[in-house]
C-alpha cells in the first residue's frame, strides 16, 4: 500500500490517501470534494503542479508518495479532447496501442519462468513467507523513514518509549501483576479496569462496591496515570510480532530490542537500536518486494542490455545484516541468491530473442477489432471500429464507421462532431483501457468516468474495463486503478455483487472539511446496507436521541408498509410529533384528531421498536427548545443534527425566517430529508458524513442564535 500526501492543490489544503497496488481503489465522494484535484496532483510533475496552486495562497502545491509511480495514465476530459477522435482517426499510435505483437513479451516469459521459480522459492517457503508477513506487520506499526533515518514517535513506538508499560509495574500496583503478566488477558483486563474508573465516585469502589480507603484511592490514581489501553495494546502487539521474528534474529540483537521494553533504557539508546533494526527491516522488505514484483514486462527494449545488472540488484546481501543474522536465515537467503545467479548465467542467451519483434500482426489486429466492436454492440452503438494499414504495420490507423439501417458502413470523417457527448465518453473509456495497457501504466486513474451514463452503458463499460474472462483478455483486472467517483453504483457492483468479476477492490469515502481531506474505509458488509435495514436499526438504537429515533422509525414505516391499522396509527403519531401537532390523521385531505383508542393502538406498535415510548411524556419533556438544542450540541453525526434541525424548524415556525436568511440552506434541508429514497443501498449515514461543510456551518450558525428561545409548545 502506498500512502500519498497532497498539499495546497485547489480546494485541498492537506489530503492523505492510500492506494493498494494490484487493486481497484474506489474513492467515493460528493462533487466539490477535490477528486479531480487528486487525479491531476498525482499526474502532474514539477512546474505543471503549479497549475493547481490554491487561489489567493502563496503555499506551493506538494505531492509526497511512499515510492513514486513511474507511469501514470489519467482518464478525464483532457484525454477525450486531446488523445482520441482527432479528425477521422479514433486514436493516435494505433500500432503501439492495439497491434504491437506479443512475441517480444513471449520471449521474455523465459525470464518470467525463472522469476516464477524465484518467487515460489519465497512464497512456498514458510520460513521466508512468515518473515515477510511479520516485517510487513512491523512496518505498519512503526513508521520508519529510510531517507531521513528517523522513526515517527507515534503509535507503537511512542508506547515503547513510555517509562511505564505492562512489563514495568510500579511497586504500588504489584498486586495486579497476576493480571498484567498474563499475555492472554492483560490488554482486555487493563481496558476493563480503565473503563470502570468512570463510575468511581471516590467513595465507593466501582468493582466491589466497598468503601474506598486512602490506599485504594492512591492505587486508582496511579493506575489511571500509568496505564492506557492504547499503550498496553501497542506494547502487546509489538511483543507478539517480535516473538514471531525472533527465530530470524541474532540472539544478542534480539535481547537488545527486548531490553528496550523490559528494562530502563534511555530513549536516546532506544532510537539508535530501533533505527538500526528498522533499517534492516526496510532493506529486507524492499528486497522481497522487488523480487515479487519484478518481471520482464517492466523492461523496455533499451534496458535489455542492463538486464544482468537489474537481476544482480535483486540479490540480498548478508554482509549488511547484523540483526537478521543466524545460520538458518543465512542459509535460506543463500538459496535465493543462488537462483538469481542461475538467471544471470542464462541472460546472455536470451538477449537476442528478447530483442526480436514479430512482423506478423494480422491475428492481433483482428482480435482487438473484434473486442472493441463487441463492446460497441453491447453498449448499443451503431458504429464499427476498424484498423487499416497505411504502408507497413507500424503506420496503421484506426477509423470509425457508421452502420446504417441497411447495414451499410460509412467512414466517419469528423468523429467528434458525429458522436454524442455520452457516446464519446463511453467509447473513449474503452480506448483509454487499451491506451493505458500499452503504456504499461503502474497507476491508472479514472476521474468520475461513468456517472453520467444510463444503467445499460454503465454496466457495459464496467464489464469491459474489468472483465477477465470470455472473449476479453485485455482489461484493467488486477491493475492498480484509482477510480474517483460520486456514483454509488461501482461500490454496489464491486463491493456487494462482486461484478463483473471478483475484482480485488479497496473502497473509501472522501470528505473535505475546510480543505482537510480525509478518507474513511468503507466496509461493505457493515457500512453499506439497505435503507430499510438502516432505518430499522437506528430506530431501535437506544443510544440515539428520541427525536432521531422517531424520525428513523417514521421513515422505516414510510418505506415498508402502513397497511395495517396499527402501522397507520403509529405513522400518524410519529408524523404529528415531528411536525409539532396534536395526534392527527388525514381523512379526505383534511386533518382530523385521533381518538384515544387509535393513539393507544399506535403507541403499542411503536413500543415494538422504541420500548419506553410515551407519547405524552415526549410531548411535554422532549419536544421543546432546550431539549432539541442540547441534543443538537451533543450530537456528533451531522445526519442526525440535520434531523434535529428540521424538526426544530417545524416546531418553532422558523421556516420563513430561515427562508429569508438562507433559502439555499432550507432547500437543502428539504431535499436532504428525502435524498436517500433514491437508493436501494446507501452508506451508513450516521457513520459517514455526507452533509456538505457549508450546510453544517449554516445550520450551526442558525441554531447558535436559538439557545435563549422559550420552550416550544404543541399547537
């Protein structure tokens, strides 16, 4: 996984995003978040990056990446305008994009076979594979910067540098040693002990209910100061990793690391020990990664002569190792180096074959033409793609023909003029796929590629781009792809339905808050749910404020059924509450008060979801100014704050006032309240912040002015 930091680019002050290699990385966000700025920031270099400088600011744009992407291809409007559909040519460099014979690559498979043996020697070697897994875990826990030779003193390493930990127990807490020394329970036990302190009234013990004495009070204060769950957890995780890595380490070097946790070692000494250790971890991780990711397809023609040096650079030097140095480990590394030496001895025999290019391209031309035309038919286009030789094969050009009702084919001379906007973008996307593959791109970016298409074209495009079966052999399947989109359908297609293939995907939600762009991982199993399930879950969630529970239950009934009398009565009660009215129902387009039996019937139904529901109590104690404002100020979910705000407007009659002050805000509130109706699935709206920043600022400002208003009384 590569972590990328973007600064001072258009509306982004700071953004940190992660891209997993070999996966489809979906970044879902609303318009205006900065998706296009991310795409261009990754693509632009040096002076081009200045084009993204934030208006009115002197800070220069910056992009930092854990390992640079060397070859990036971006699909956006610039590709459609500049790369494809130039006059009667579908795409420039037709030979390179579509025809270039695979003979060149096939010859290099001989190297790949040797590389496969090399990779298998690592992947099928439990000894080395386990080490690779553990050092990856270690790098996730301790952030080491190779260039600066520094370790970020946060997270696990911060806990390691703490004076007190689970191995260093203050004398006053020795009686807890039986728990803290038990590796199976100490983290959970310390967390339980810490959580219990919030119930400590300084008089009665929250664990045994006995009266406190001075010793007990002192112990609790020391425990609270010394032990934090994060530190206990961090040290425990590090120890687990180190126990797994121990068989690969020199015994004395392992003891030096172990002493950093269990003995009183100065932080300066810890820094020296850990820098040396993490430098070797970084070295081995890079070597294993280079071996596993290297293949001959990354070697351009001009680099063939350097192939011997490239293979030599993959060898792992045991001379530079001090920590990872014992007899068994050195033996396993020498096995890898021997395989590399065998490859080097055969390279001279392969150089001539690798350099040859097969001139027979007819079958390749037909194959690519058929693939493109199959897509055009599937997407419902009345066009046919063709490749025409113009001199020798390298001068071939791609053209487009219109197929009329009589099946006559007429060459299109000005493609951009004849294709509709949607047709251009859909066709251009598939052309872009071939273009990016021909460029051997290590990062392929799709900037909001399918949001404007109808369902048929969306699926046709997605299926073509990522298919890895049937008649399609060229696709973005298992390529490193960054898909930036405000369309929710790719999340459903790839995350839930696993269509068109079981494409490996990583899905995140992006939120821009005053220039700080954060990403939040979407767990499709937990975070993407049907709106009906979402409303029901939140209506019975006792942690929610009662007004939000009422709103959620009303929406649940609205989306399921109100056919029974009890459901109708319940819906009428809930609607009356959030509109500040007495219990009413609609008969012949007029409001009529509900009788006691109807109210009792509705209340009984509501109690199936809100167990302690009391209509009269809620009206007198909850539907008032102080309650709503207090819950609004305490609420962390912007979606629930919008619920409270909308109810507040209904109850106070402030709609007209808000309309005069901020009509755009009022329109958003009215539309937001119904926006989820359009989706079968949606994100967890309480967990993911979908409310635009300027909307929340407007609501907060309005509610701040309302704090001193009198209580609301039902009409």
